[in-house]
């Protein structure tokens, strides 16, 4: 009897784990005797039935009817699922939904990680699971996205960085793009001549703003009769030549330089002569070689001075006569008189500065 009681006690304990799902369990022994156990069967009732109880493990026959289960969606981590533990004599055990998810994740992660991603070659390359790389020059025009219509340029008109956009290209824009060089583009736009413009008439402007800082005049003066018109500007050099009595035999120089600026009808000049020999010619001293011939109206004086080599008792100056490109070196001693080779020695150093009209 005690063995039988212990058997039913163990059975009741084990069966209780599944009685929440089964209404009853009918046990049939090897001798054909049956015992129906429910979750309400007490231990005393089991003892009363002990005479019919088999001592061997029970055998289930027939269909075990399961009751209707309520549904729950979705399951939460604390929910439990019963199942038989194959390594513990098929004992009924439970696992939570959180445990099942963790198991499945480990299982599938291990399964999928067995897959080795192959290397790719060609236009798009990759090594194993590494990033894909588009080969240089692999994307041809044919493989790019089609432009939506004709007369479109690819760029970006929206402010800031971003995706490439289609920009409308007008007929005028196409003409500029089709031009072979900058000269052709200027001709298309008609915004700049291919050469400096030539004005044949009078250009009237209240103010001329010379951003380049220059006014260019032609090499040959285009003279104007208008008193208010500036028609020429020129800078240059000239070579002064000293003479005595109109001749310069044996005259030599250490320095022989001259410069001028011509603005309209006025010529400003300067020169310097340093003699190393005054030669053998005699007579009135003159300096010739002025860059322009003075006009026929104005007799002018100019400043003349000597550093050394000129003997003077009064002041020295230069005189320019009409229609004569010559400077006459003059001194005064009551009356005007010309300097000669007597006053101007072999070491004379003479400066002259002045202006004249042409």
C-alpha cells in the first residue's frame, strides 16, 4: 500500500502540471484496469483506488481532448509555454517568451553567419561583406538617369549643397556653348568688339572715368582747330648738341642727354651737357636738336645754368627764336650778348630747362 500511495502521489504531482490544460487523464494499466484522475482527485481517493492501480508506468490510449484556449496577441516576455524536457525523462517544463526569443535569435544568428558573402568583380566590386565600390569610369552615360527633356543642363540652381538638378538651357545659352572660342562668344553676345573701337564722330560724355589710368594718342597728331580740344600728348628724349658759330669741330661729351613732354601745342624740355672738350670752333654758343620746331609767333627765354667750366660776370639764360629749333646761350652785361668758346671751357657742365609753343 505505501508504494501505491507514493505512486499516486507522484502521479498527482506530475499530472497537476498539465491539469490547467486537461480536464482529466484516464490511466490504463497492464491488467486492463483504468483509473481516471482529475485535478480534483484527492490523495484519499487515490488510496481507495489503489487496488486497481498498476505499479508500472501508465500508458495513455485514445485521444486526449484539449479544452479551447483563449488568444493573446502579442505575447509578452513574462508569458510561459509548456513542453516536454527530452533530457529530463520528458518532464513537463515551461519557458518564458523572452527565453524563447533569445534562443531563436542565437540559433538563427549562428545559422546565417555560416553564409560567406562572395567577392564581386566588374563595374561594382566588393570583397566578402565589405562595402561595394563602383569602379573608375564604370558608369557610362547610357547607365545614368535619363534627362527629362531636351535643352537641359545638369547642375544645381537651388541654393546650398544638394542633389543634382536639371537646369533649363535656352537657345541663346546653346549658342554660347556651341561657340569655339571666346572671340566667337563675344560675337554671339554682341557685348564686346573683337578689336578696339574706332569712333568717327564726336563722343559726348560729362565725365570720363579712366579705370585703366591711360589716354592713348596716335603717333601722328590729329590736330584740332578747337581751342578746347586736347589733340596730342607725347613723351620722349632728344640729343642736345653744342656749337660755336654754327660749328662743332672736335667737341666731345661726357654727358649728353635731353627729355621732353608735349601736351597739345606746348613742349616742355630739359637737357644737360657735360663737355670733355669744347673743340676748335669759335663764335656764339648754341644748343641745337630741340625735338620740335617752335612756332612763328613766340620768342621765349628759358632757364640756363652751369655747374662748372663756364666763366660768367652776369646771369646766364637761354633764348628760343621763332621757327628755330635752337637754344641761344646768352649773358647780360648791360646789353644782351652771346656766350662763346671763351666762356665755355673743356669741362663745362650746363643745364637748360624751359618750354616753347609749336
